[in-house]
C-alpha cells in the first residue's frame, strides 16, 4: 500500500470527526467565520502557519514545504453550506435550522485537512511546496475569484480541486480529460416601452409583448446559430412585466442563465443574444437595456496532461477499481476561475454514492449525505497527486 494511503487510513477517525464537526456547524457563503477558525486551529496543531485571506476574511491559505526547492502546487477545497433544511436524522446533523452542508463542502474541508496531515508526514518525499487553499463561498461563485484576487495563486504552477459526487460509486475517482462542468452566465435584459390604457394599446408601447417575442426568439440561437454538436442551454427563469391587468406594460424583464462547455461559444452567446433582443425591441418600438450579462463560472475543463497524471495517481493508490466515470454536467463550479488562471489544473470528482447507506441522494437535497468510508481515499488522492506532480 502507498504510504499516503496508509497514512490516510490511519487518519480516518480524524477526517470523519472533522467532517462531522463541519457538518453540524454549517455556515453560509462569505460567513464561514467559525469554519475558518477551526481550519486554522487544526493546521496550527500540525505545526503549520495558516493565513486568513479574502475580503470576507473567511479564506485560508497555508503552505507545506518539502525537503528542497521546487515547483508549487495548490490544492483547493471549498467550505460553505447551503440554505437547505437537513432531513437526515444523524447524530451530527446540522445544528442551524435552514442551513446545511447539502453539497458536501464539509467533506472537502475535512479531506483537505486530512491531506495536510499526510503531507506534513511526507515532507521528505517531495521537493517544492504544497499550498492548501480553503476557499469561502463557492455557492455564490465569490470564493475562487476572491482567492485569486488575494494572490493565492501567485507563484503557483499547478492546481487540483475535488468535489464529492453522490451519483458515482463510493471509492471511485473520475479524472477524465475534456469538459467536466459548464460555463454559466447570469443575464438580465429589460425592455422599456410606454404605459397606456389596456383598452387603447395603440397609445402605449407594450414592453410585455416585446419580452414574450424576445423569450421565444432567443431559443432560435440554440437551434439555428450555434453548432448542434456543442451543448448549449439558454434558460429564462424569470419574466416580469407590467403593473395591472388593464394597463399596457411599460417595462418587462427577462432574467436567466446560459450554460455551455465551449469557451468560444460562451464568449459569443451574450453578443448574439443582445443582437436578437435589440432587433426584437426595435420591431416592437421598445428600448433594450442590458442590465446584466456576466460570467458566473468559466468552463471546468481537464487538460489531457493533468488528466493522465491524475489517472496514474488513482491507479497507483487503488488500481483499476478506483477509476470512476462521470459524464460532463451543465452545472457550474467556481474552481473554474482557478483552472482558467493555471492551465495545469485538475478537477477530480470523488464518488460517495452507496445506496445501502442512503448516500446516493441528489446534491442540494435535505437528504444529501456522503459515504464517510470514501473520505480517507480522497485525502490520499489530494496528497499523492501533489507529490506525483512535484516529483515529475
Ligand atoms: Ni458543491
């Protein structure tokens, strides 16, 4: 058995204890004060010197130096919880009503602490530096950007981040090359018309009708303007117009999100949407105001090189049994901002599904849970991947 996995198994009680602590004390995005304090305390107990970073003061950066000089790799975990009511009846259930670690970020924080334990015990086995990044606010896509702005990636040559996956078998790890998670944007367009009596529409300018036409015409972009072999979703999740049943709507808003894997398409879509909506606004005698069209996440894409390295790491630790498969998904992940900054990056999906234990419930559900037996393996993958990279 590899030394990292041996150490991970020895640290299992610690990793599970940490995971349960974070699980029972969830904190909302940008409010991870107690989580941050606990992480710092644990790292200090290992003889490390963590630094609190980000404007929210809820990010932690901490370095572990190897035996000699070398490259630097950053290992990233997120720490925030979600506004979800926990429905699990477990001794470590959330102690805060309406707030829960329903996406497994408690497991990420705990397994990165486990990796810190392993790596401090393996300092003589690598050259260079491992930088641990405990980021706040993934759910609001604030954290990764804030960590980058705080300089957490300065001097970093490679990064690796993980996310538990309740749709994939516990004990397996997906490190496939190519698209993993989608780029997402958040748009808000406003049509401005002119109010009038509902009985005399010709005296006003109906922004509501223009918005309806705009909502329909945007879907033509998906079917007629962008290539059919490249996944693209345009969703309008909110339409708002008018004030009263017998008054012509003077204003109407379309709000939604774009999802796709291809960075070039992601860049091109907002311009195309604006062109279509301007045309519609023009045809209906309205003004168009672009209130928002901003990237929430970038595409999360594993390059061939880091994917191959990750596969070798998983094979070394667990053999073929450890290799999992997870299809690309339209969900977003703000770790993509770190991947965008440091091209040699790897997103690892960590299987935690075990139907016998009920840990195959969907993410963001009040019944979400992880198979804790899979957590030491995740710590070992963090540590071993860093060592493999630094010794390349
Ligand atoms: Ni998540």
